[in-house]
C-alpha cells in the first residue's frame, strides 16, 4: 500500500491540490447562496486535473507517435466547461443570472489544469485571485448597485 502512494505521490498531490483549491472557491459560492458550490467546483477542478494528467501520461506512453499533442486535451477541457457554464446561465424576469457562476466554473477548470500540469504556484495564485475577486468585488459592487438601483427607480434622473 505504501508503495502505491510512493509511486503515485505526484499524481496524488496534483489531484489533491486541484480538489482543495476548487473547494475553496466553492465555499465562497455557498456563502453567497449560489447553486454551484463546493462539490461542483471541487469536481470541475479535479476533473480538469485528471484530464491533464491523462494527457501527460498518454504523451509519455506514445511519444513515438508524432501526431499526438497533449495541449489538445487542455483545449477540449475549455470547450467542455463552456457547455457546463452555459447551462448555469439563465434569463429570468428580464435579468441574466449565472454569469459569475459560469465564469467561476471556467476559471476553476483552469486552476485544475494548472494543478494537473504540476504548476502549483500558478494554481494557488489563481485561486487566491479568484477568491479576491469574488469576495472583494462584493464590497465594491454593493454601493455601485445601490446607486444604479436609485437611478433606475428615479427614472434615470
């Protein structure tokens, strides 16, 4: 059993970091009562990391084959997450909702990809920046939204 962990320590680290960082973003989303929370963000991040690790392993295994490009796997993750994000965007009562959730899922996949490639510093820095955007922007947006709502209520005057 110890040999399994020793032989796969790099993979375990990459996937574990992806889960932890995705979960951190999901915690903030739960705190602001959004549908896509900890599990969703953790799974998106880890899923992206899994696909990156797979692409690296395939590249090593089939390095004789000149036609395989592991970066194509990364590009397809971005496309796939785009569909997931599109599903979270709704138009209700003349209002568009879910854009922040969709963009959060998209960047969480990028964080998972960074962890999957072993770019740990990039993954951690990106997570910190996402959390800063989600948390700090709320404090900045609230007074601006109040001003905007007042303008709308007063007929643009």
